[in-house]
């Protein structure tokens, strides 16, 4: 063989190997009809598609309206990076995060993690993640679902979305009702759920096994999807899992005209012939510049989260508490739970009972003096102070806001659901060294870091102590078992404890804690406090 033939043969072999390698590492492409997206093939056998449009940019005349279908585009679009999150409202709790986010009004993007070998016949269950943020920001955005899917042996699909928040998603007025759509942020979620029905088969998913999972306002949103349209049956989801459901005051449209007027005034539209049209002509930057806190009428201090869903007579036909109590909700298996100290990160550092009353009226302006006197009697001074670095009545304020807004709504919802279908309830109680240092107890949505795993829950991720890392598979197994089988016990791992359904009479829940996960009865004093808040729920417009 001549040298030239040998070189030619070697070049052919190298070229063949290169082509094979290129073929093996080829990025996955998904055809959604309106667009083709190129994702990333991961080494763990998953395909990752990030930042796909599920709706048109909600800009200009589409502002304050329900989402519209995305435009058709030609060519292959990149889906390798998260899209911008929706503009958030900076509060003392969230200012640093809001300022650090890649945010935009053009933010309606969806992300999917699916097994690379899945086909349209795979019919894999789908975890549909709805993020929290008090309806004022996309707080836990851009979580990475890869490890969570991998923990199931790649037998699940994970989907996450952005949705509009603050004035972009929840500004309310009869003027918007006549020339737009109320609760746009919830309609974004609903639109994304329909996107899953239309397209998840292409990723290997089962549109009949979509389970809603979310935390805080995401869990609150899940509760609202259960009661949406008066509890009208839907095929959009088969189950619901809510982590510390956020149920704030949710006012009628007529009670929110002051908020529309304030936003219009801040934007320089108060004297316009049509303030709503004027608001739609403002740039995204102009509106975001006036997206700041506000107190309720009659109050001087900003509410923690000034925007929330409104009782619009359509999506929300009545207050959620009443709809659940009357059985007007979608009857699907559901899990709700809370954290031992759900209220600590939201409470003011108060020193007197009068301070407790004032703080609570800032969040629930409907409270009377008699109401706050009763609340102070239910949440007296605790000695010794369970949070010694805080003021004397911090624990009282934290206990009241935590139970009123998160814990008791979750217990009540579990109770109502249990009267009609399968229901489970839990309390998460793993205290980390970080929480000890900050003196906040087992704070709001602490379990999220355990669910997603270290490095997957964004910059605000709660650190997990080395000794607690072994609990991650146990937490994940409960969640993913429910997504896969609508039963948290279906796929146990070493250390799992059997979790019985919630009984409205016995009120036994699962206590999640390292090396001592067990069943516990909800304490009688907590049940009594929850009954108190249930009695106030309609007055507080929850």
C-alpha cells in the first residue's frame, strides 16, 4: 500500500469516526407545530428544553389580557437557556433577588426535562411545577428538574413555567374586566397546562397523568385551580401537591379600584381619558419602574405582598374557603403540607401585642380591634422566647401569620378534600444549622432544597447540613411516587414510612424529620386556632 493511499484511508476513517460522534451527540429537536426547538442531550439520559414560548409576549395591547398563542416561527429555535422570568415587585423580603434576576415582561416560557429515549407511546407521568413568590415575583424560578427526574430512574417528566405577577399579572379593576382579563397570572398557568395537554406526548408524557406541584403562592395557585370556575371538572390535571399553600386576602374587583388608580397615577395615566389604554402604551421599563410596594387603604406600612388573585366571578366565583367547604372543587387526589415555622420569614420583629395587631392589619386590613385582641389571646408572649435573637412578640406575630396564611389553610383544604377523595397532609420539621444561625426555625418551604437537591434550587436555595443529605431520597420518593401513581407510598425507598390518608376525624399527618419520620395527630390547640381562622376566613376574604 502506497503512502498516499494509507493517508487517504486514515483520513476516511477519522472522518467516519467524527461523523459517528457528531451523530451520537446530536442535540434533540422537538416539533411543536408553531416552532421547532433544539434542546440539550444530557449525560444522564435526559433531554433538557429550556425557554420555549408557550404564549405570545404579553406586551402592548396584550398587556392585562389572557395569554395568546405564540406566533409561528420558521427554522430551529434554541432551547438551551432559561428565558427571562416575569418582572417582580421588590419588597424588603425580595429586593435583592428581584434586582439579580434576568427579568422581562416578555416572560411566558416553559421548560421540560424528559428521558431521551421516551417516545409518544411512553406515557410518562408529568410533574407540573408552579413556582411561588406571593403573586408579586417569580421567586423560585429556573429550578433544575434533572436530578428529580433521574431519581425516578427517568420514569417521569418535569415541566416548569413562568407566569405574570404583580400588576402585570394581578392588577384588578372593572375597567380591565371590560377591556381585558382579570387574574392574568392564573390564566397563564392554565394556558401552560393546556400547552402540556397539546404537546407533552411529543416528549413522551401522558396528558392524562399531569400532577400539579408547587410551593407557597404556587401551592396557593394549585388550590385555586381546584376551585376554578366553581370546581368545574377538568382534564388538565390528575392530582395536586401543595407545599405551604399561600392563601392571602383575595378581594373583590370593586375593592381593588384604589390599587388600579394608584398604579395609573404612578404611571402618569390618572388624567388620561382611558387610563387602561394609557397603561398599555407605557414601555415595560416604565411600568416596572413604578412596580413598588403599597399599603392597603387606611394603613401606612406596605403589605408584604400587595397583589393577589381577585374574586372575578369567573375563574374565582367565590372565596376559596367557601368553595372548598361547599364541595365546589375538582375531586382529585391531593397532598397539602406545611413547615413548623411557616411564618417566621414574613413576620415583623415586634415587641408588644399592639405591634402584633398592627402588623396583622397591614396584611389583613379587614381585622377589627376585637379580632386582633382575640388573636393576641391565642398567640400570647412565649417564655422562654423560642427565637431569642428576636424581639419578645416576634414568635406571636410569626405564629399568627404562619397559621392564618399557610398552615391552617393547608389543614382545612386537606380536611375538605378528604370528605370526597384521597387526601394526605404533612408537617416538615428538619432544622438546619443555617436556620439556627438565622433564628428562624423550620421556615417556609424548607423542604424544597430536599426535593430538588443541592445546586438545583436557585441562588436562594436553603443549605442542607451534611448529616441531613441522606433524607433527600426519602422526600423525593414521596413526591415522585404521588406524581407517578397518585399515592405517596407507591415507590418507597429505604427509610420511607407508610403515609396513611388524612382522616377528617382523626386528623393524623406525616411528620417529616431526619431519623424520626412518623405519624402525629394535629395538636388540639393548633386545631382550635385553625377553627378560629376558619371562622374569620370569609371576613378576611380568603
